[in-house]
C-alpha cells in the first residue's frame, strides 16, 4: 500500500476487469467487470516506531581554505520514516554561516535519495570567506516520524588562504596574503 496503511477503519475491495476480445473478424467475446463487496472492517494502527534514526555526516576534507567550497555528505536512515534533518540549523548553530549567507545562495542542499527510510543529502557551501576562518563543530540531527532523534557531529576547519610569495630581482620577496 503506497505510503502505508492509514490509521483507523480499513477494508478491502477486489476488482477484476477483463476487456472485450475479438475472436475473428465478426465475433466479439464480451468482457466483464467484477467487484467484490467490502470486506469486514478492521482497525489499523500506526506502526510502532521505537528505534531512533541514524545519521552520518562526512566532508570531502576536514579542512578547507578560504575561497574553496565546503562539501558535506549526509545519510539519514530510519526503520519507519525520516521526517527532518536540521542542515541549516547545524550551520547557523555553529556560527559557520549567518542568515544572509543562506539567503544569498552560498549554501545549497541537494537530495540524491529521498525515501521514507533513507534520505541522502549533499550540502555545499560555496567560496569560504576570511571571516569564517576557524574550527567549527557541526551537529546534524535527524528526527523520525515518532519524534525519535539521532545526531552526528562533524568538525570542520576553515584555514586562511596560503600567501603568495613572489621573488624579486634584488633578492627580496613579496608576500601577499
């Protein structure tokens, strides 16, 4: 049953259809429609979900330099239904990004798998900024349809861009941050 059996009274009905069929150029064998009566009603209950969901978060690299993109891969699973993953809250809660960074489109999330039992997300933050240099612990939380939660922590370091060293003809060097 698509999306599961709803809670409450349920019953079954069976329908069989056989279309008309040609038996030669002038003979038609008639088809039929047969529908059963409703079965006795039964009380359906929600599946019991006592198992907490799981979540993993991995980065392409645990450190990223200013000017580079940060890419995080998130996998959330549950035995019944994954309801919510707090990707944006994890970024703003760790003070890695601010609301203006999110509205400008620097952060994007794409789902590569989206089923009741599993969601796989790829999170990208474009062009890390000098103001973001530092170490951040991101806490991703998944919530299932019963309210159970699971968490994953990921530590990310944003490093300053490497300086450019340019040798000069007089033997000195110019260093540009």
